[in-house]
């Protein structure tokens, strides 16, 4: 029997949730076109759609909101935010934005334009970043480490990049055509798996050799640091702030969604070590987000993020965070549900292709599992597979992503261990009779590339 971790906090404020009867859930699912993004949250019992902006704030964050300085320019809250980012991350130039994808859009497209280059290799692109690059005419390329291909291989750093493949790509396409090299830490799409410091350091050497910038998407930098401490004995006695600085010192530019390891409900930022690039990005932030001392956020949001960035590097917090996610994963493993191993930082990934061999890729097994999990239990999770990542090649053939995962993302400091037990039992029960899950077909999809899983209207494929 796996044991649940003890929470290093107490609950002082609660929000009631309600489980609708099954026939009601079926009605709501049909109204939502079998796409869980289209459900009302009121109709969801336990919401594991995302860990983005869905966490609980601490009493200190709520208190910080009250002292938010809402001045248009130069607010006190901005200075506190800037000082915190500099201190925690060790990066000098910071620009706030309304959320992570704005940071991605502004930084990625500026780098692509500056270098006149379109190819962007990554350990594995996340959906919003991929969509930004695609819509700017770029070419996102995934180069996950070969260990990531086997969901059951217990390798400590399956978030790593395949550096041999990176160097071959640079030689093949020419360094001048590579806009930047991207590390997503932790590697969200590939199972919330951590990236090792050795891998980032070696990529830095390649970046220097060919004169290519190295960008890091640090949405889950604290979780990555904690997993390094756990899994790499050389860092076992180092503090989390030390590991964070060591990990980030190899990057040139950074994007962050404060909705993840900022422990806030909204916000994000760009950070860079390059003053010249900073000036260019600052002008774009003014044009697209807001003045550089608020970037589309309220002063109180900047306060909540600054406080969150200090809390997120607390080791007691991180230990509970990572262990709670692992608890859900181990409950599922115990019940024979195929999950990606080892369990990553923020979510448990169920291998929907393995769990549902009767559903072909073009009937979207991961998204079908998400819809049926809601139907059978009121639990909302998200599919990360063909619906999100399949691509039509120029010759018309469909290129499928290497994975078909149902992601159960755990909001921070939000659900109890008992609620996660309910999730594990519900999913295990559903998969006792996998044929109950039927494939889906697309009824409607948007024209914009890379966002169809958010908006598609689906129906049972029969
Ligand atoms: C959430 C996320 C983003 C985008 O951030 P938003 O705040 O949702 O716009 C980018 N990269 C990764 C890895 C993320 O998890």
C-alpha cells in the first residue's frame, strides 16, 4: 500500500464541489460536444484539466494582494516583483506579461525575426509554444531523449533532449536557420519529466559552438529543481535555490507562466540576460501587453506572483507537491493502469494507446478517455495526443505524435489525498472494461493551427 503524503498546510477557506448524477453528466457532455474544455466547471466534480492558474494561494499571497500598487508606471508592486525574479532566478532583465503564451509569442517571434530563422528544436514543445511557432511560419521540432519513448522505462531524466539528434539537425539545416534551442523544464508534453543539469550544460556547449541562443521555458522550474535534488546524488545536499540558479545559468532567455510555479492564478514574464534584446522586447510588451512595469497585469497580481515565487522554492512545499502527484500515480499503478514512469512533477500521464488498444489514433483515444472519465466519474482530465499534436504533411499524410496520453494534472495545494483516491478508483474501474470507451470524431475544428484540441467539437465515432 502506498502512503499519502502529509500536507504542510492547513485549510482555512473552502469551495464546495458537487457530483452530478450520471444522466446529467451525459447531458452536459453532449452539450459540450464531447470536448471537456467546453464543460462548465460547476458540472465537474474533481478538476484535473490543468495545474495552470488553478492552485490555492497562501494567506501571505492574499495579504499581498491588499497592498498592490496600481500605478500605471513604476509601481511599488513592480519593483518587488522585479527584485524577486532577479533574486530567485538570477536573471537581470524582466518583463511582465499577462500569461505564458504572451511571453512565448513576444520572445519566440522576436528571436525568429532577428535571426531570420524558422527552425526551433526542443526537448519537446508544449502546445501553446508550438502553436506560436507554427502560426509565425516556423518549424517546431521535437528531439526528446530516446529513453522517453518507452513509457515504462524508469530513467531519472526523461525530460532531456537528444543532443546527438540536435547536432545532426544543426548540421543538416545549417546553424543560421535555427532560430533558437528550447528547453521546456519540466518537459510537460513528455510526461512532466525533469531535465538534468548535465543535459542543459551540454546543450549550452552546442549552442555556443554554433552561435545559437538557448531559451528555457521555466514554467515548472521549482519542480524540476526538486526532482534533480531527488534523482541526482550530486545535488542531494544542495538547496533548492542553489539548484535553480545552477540550472538556469546555462540559459540566455526565459519564458514563464506564473500560473504554474508562480503559484498565482494569472501572469507570466520574459527574462533575459541580454540588455540589447531586452530593449527590443520591452517595446513589444508596451505595444502588445501594457507598459513595462505591469505588462497586462494588475499591481496586486505582481504582488501575488512575487510572494508565490518565494513560496514555491520552499522544500517542504515541493516535497508535498511532488509526493502528492506520485501518490496518485502509484495508486493507479497498483490498480494496473498504464501510467508513464517514473511519475513526473505536476501530473500523472496515462498511456491511452496502451489502455485502449481497440481505438485507432484517428479516433483520438486520449480525448475519448477524457470524455468517458468525466461521464463515469465527474473527473475532468485532458487528452494530449493526436487531437492536439497530429499534423498534416505537405503530401496530405497525417503525422502522429509519438504518444497518446491522458494527463491528470494536479492543481497546487488544492485537492486532498482522499479526492485523489476517488480519481484513481474511478479511472481504474472505467478501464476494467475498456470497451466502454468509444472513439471520437471531429465535427468542427478551427482554422488556426495547433489549438484544435481546445475548441474542437467532437462526437462519438460509432
Ligand atoms: C502553461 C504553459 C505555457 C503557457 O502558459 P499560459 O500561462 O497558459 O499561457 C507554456 N509552456 C508550458 C510548459 C506550460 O505548461
